[in-house]
C-alpha cells in the first residue's frame, strides 16, 4: 500500500467511525481521491424509513461534487466483513459517472486493504452518457 492509499484508508476509517447505521449495525466508510489529489470521505447514513438510507460511497461522491470536482482517481471502501466488501450496484454506477473502467477500487477491512480491483471489473458494460445519444 502506498502512502496515498494509506491516506485514503485513514480518511475512510475516520468517516466510518461516524457512520449512522443503527438498523443494519454495519458501519461503512469510503474515501476517494479526486483528480486534483484531494480526498473526500463519506459514511453510510441509514434512516428509519429504510430505503432512504445512503451508502458511504454516495456521501464521498457528493462531497467531491459539492467541492466543484468531477473526476475520481481512486476509491477505497472500508467495512468489517469476512469477505472484502464491494460497492453496491447503485454506487458502482455513481462511481462510473465520474471515473472510467480503469478506476482503482480498494476493498479494505479494519486491518487494512485486502484487495484492489477496478471499476471495469465490478461494472462491465456500464450505462454511460454516450448511451443517451439518439439514433
Ligand atoms: N453499504 C455501504 O455504505 N457501502 C457499500 O459498499 C455496501 C453497503 C451500507 C448500506 C447500508 O447502510 C449497510 O451498508 C448495509 O447494507
């Protein structure tokens, strides 16, 4: 793991400590590095009306966009599970809005990064703005 990856891990770890996950009991932290090198983090925020909850990745992406940035260079997801936790389907699509298939996706547990994959591996054939063109 590089120093850059460690900064992502630390940011996700801090965010995860603030997760609001009283219903699932499954706190998640996410951190992404934007193209400018800045790090944005998020945690899952659940709701008594269950479908209104949102994922850690969604929060991190929203923070990046609110800061005026539109390009993700790397993302890390941190959760405590026997298997490395991957972004959910919806968050894969949200990541694809701001990154290409080569995006590095680090999957981490509390002890550190367990696996590195790519957005292209997680979401082949992503729907994209190019599909919105009319024939
Ligand atoms: N969750 C995330 O925040 N990110 C993921 O990548 C997987 C799932 C959250 C959603 C929900 O609050 C809890 O984990 C259980 O699904």
